[in-house]
């Protein structure tokens, strides 16, 4: 058995749990004094309970002796009421610490998810990420207050009970410890299996979360194509996986718990038999026997708590591992060069240059091969080409969401030159091809990108995007709440709101990714003319497949076959 435990340690199961535990408690460091106070109060409550047991012993012996002390009764009542008060205080402190740690970890994890490189984080389903931010973070936060503090308090209860029993009867104390080696051995042998089940359950939960999120986001398509029965079938499959995995884990837990309970019952009967024997031989009195019975109950309770903490520990470390797996993904590198910061702060349109830029996604083929292009400050440039040809990828390169695998993408202004990075991203404002609306009122959604914008500036941006009329007609104008992802507005209206949002930001370079594809030709022409007039001196880059845009442009590039060619 010992050999198997050593093999499991060498295989990395214990080491992995230890690393996850260290990460988990790095978040608790900020609240270490609150946690210490929580442990101290818990230890005090344990001391009160043990003291109450000793007082009970004396009271019983006094009653059997025909006399009873008022002071002993008063002390017994005081200890009982004090225990209730201390327990209430500890529950309150526990909730406070857990909520604080929960909020801190969730905010930190969310911030790190957001700062992860776009290509890496986009490999995860948003439902899976949501499950990690909510379910896994909650499990981790709860364990901060529910694991080591609880183990410390229960261990103290166990040691205190054993010490008192040993004081009165060393043999009884020895009998009480029989189950510990077996419990520790069983827990260690089942560690890997329990971690495996824990991981499978969390993954099955993520699959369900992803399914629900995707189905609700596409509710219109679900209804339009009558997909309810198909989705019901898919849900049944996912639920069955979750159900079966959970039941398998439950079966393992029931077997372990039942085995431990039988072992504990055997030890309890053994201790009870010993107490009866000692009482029969006159070695102990009735009060001492009652004391032993109470302390045996404490021992059983503390052992059960320590054993039941094993699944909790495993669940917490599994959740910690799932969070760490995302936190360890590459972060966006901040360009700390002076040139990057200066160009980003100039507030003027820079020259954009690609020199021999090649790029391809990790899970796909090459998109660009040795691309060379230059967009001058204040230029209105259009990029045309077939769907899937690389227009959106070019915008991602400009925004620093992805990096060239070879060659350089640079910005130049006032004699300074820097490579495009996350720092230079604030030079750009962007209208994506897909809907990217946020919850809140129209004004709140627009101010999310320009917090200091006045109502007058918002209205001016709406007019430039030909969105003012339909927004003004809303029940509360710009203070009308938006539906989720712009629900309630047409595709064309959502596009115009996105354009207004980009214009409001007042960045020196405006990027439009098929931003007028849902507009009729007349509205498209008016919007582009308004933007051109309002953004005079700024650079406009348009990705489009519509020929109607091209007469307004200073230059036109064609993207095809991994090449970018200037055609006008």
C-alpha cells in the first residue's frame, strides 16, 4: 500500500494538488488576519464545547452524590449560551471572508481572461469560460474559508478530545485512534480516481453551460428553423453525461463514506464496550463514562469532518486547476517602448505600414504571405475581396489582436515609429462585422466607449450614423434600454448604432468591417459621407465587398490568395 502511495506522489497527483493549493491560498493572503481571527474564534468555540463536557461530568457526579452546585449549573448554562454566540459570530465572519475572496478572485480571473491573447482565449467556448468564472471561482472561494480553517478547528477538537480521554484513560485514547491509519490510507489510494471524476463533472457542467448559452443567444434561429426537438435531444444527451458521471462519483463517495462509517461504528462500539468494562470494574464513575461518550462523539464528528473534507479539497483543487489552465495562457504583451506610448498619445493619424507581413492561425492555413502596403495619414482606404479572404484578419493585425509571424506591422508619426501592439490599439476605433451591443440604455452603451461624452456629442454621432431619427422616436430617446445584443432593433439599426459608437470615440483611425452591409445604398452613401466630413484628417479603413463604397475612397486594395494588391 505504501508503495502505491509513493507511486502516486511520483506520478504527480499530490504535487499537482499541492501547486493548485498554493495558488488557491495566494488569494487568501490579503485576508490572512480575518482568517486567523476566524480560526481563533473556532478554536475558542471548541474549547467551550470541551469545557462543557468536563462540567457535565462534574454535574452528573454531584447529582449522583446527592448535592448540586449552583455555580456549576450557572457555568454550564454560560458555556452553552457562549457556544451559541461564538458559533453565530463565526458564521457571520465566514460569510464575510468568503464573499470578499469570491469577489476578488472573480474580478482577478475575469481581468486575466480579458487580457489573454485573443487567439488563445477564443479557442475556449464562452460558456466554458463563464462556468470557470462562476462555478469554479465560487468553489475555490468557498474552500478558502471552508477547508484549512475547518481542518484546523476540527483537528484541534480531535486533539483536545484525545488529550482529555488520555488524561483519564490512555487505553481508551488508543482505541479511539484505530480508524485514522485506515482512513488516511483509503483517502490517499482513491485520490486520483476522485480527481478524475471531479474533472469530468466540471467539464460536463461546462458543456451544459455552453449549450444553454448558445441556444438562448440564437433563440430566433431556433424558432425560425423549428429546432426545439433537436435541441431537446442534444440537451438530453448532455444531461445524461452529467447525470451518469455524477452518479458514478456519488457511488464512489457513498462506498467510501459507508466504509468509513462502519469503521467508525466499530471503533465507537469498541470504546463503548471498554467504558462499560471500566465502569463495571469500578475504575471510572458514571460522570467519567458520560464524558467519554461525549468526547467519543466529538472524535467521531471531527474524524468524519476531516474525511469528508477530502472530496471538498479535491473539488477545490480541480476548480483551481481549471482556472489556472486559462490564467497560464499567454498574455498580451504591453509595448513599453517610449515610441509606442508617444504615438498612442499624439491623437493624430499615423502612417500605417506592413512590410513583408505573413500570418496564419494556429489551427488553420496561412492567411497572408509577405504583404506590403502603406496607408497614409488621413487616407480613406478600401479593402475588397472574397468572403474568408482575410479582410477581418487584416483588421485584427491592425488592432494588435494577433501578431505577424514574420515581417513588421508599424505605425509612424512625428518622426517616431513603433510596431503595432496592444498599447497602440487606442489609436483605432472599430466597427465589427458582427453585432456587438452591450446591455443598458442607448446612451450607456455609447458612453461605454467614450465615458465623458455629453448628450450633445452622442446626438451628433447618432446623426452622423443616420441613427438619430429612429433613436429619437424611442419612448425615452437615448435613455431607452437596449435588448440583449441589440434585440428589438434591425440589423441595419444595430450597424448604425455601432458606427455612432465608433465615431463618438474620436480616435484618429476608424476601422469599418463590412459595417454598412445591412444598409441600403442610399443610407450607406449618406453614412459614409457624414463620417468623411466629421472625421476630416482622420484615417478611414473599410473592409467591404460592395462596389458602391469605392468611389468615395482614395485608394483601393484587393485581398486574394494571401496577397494584398493595390488596384487604385
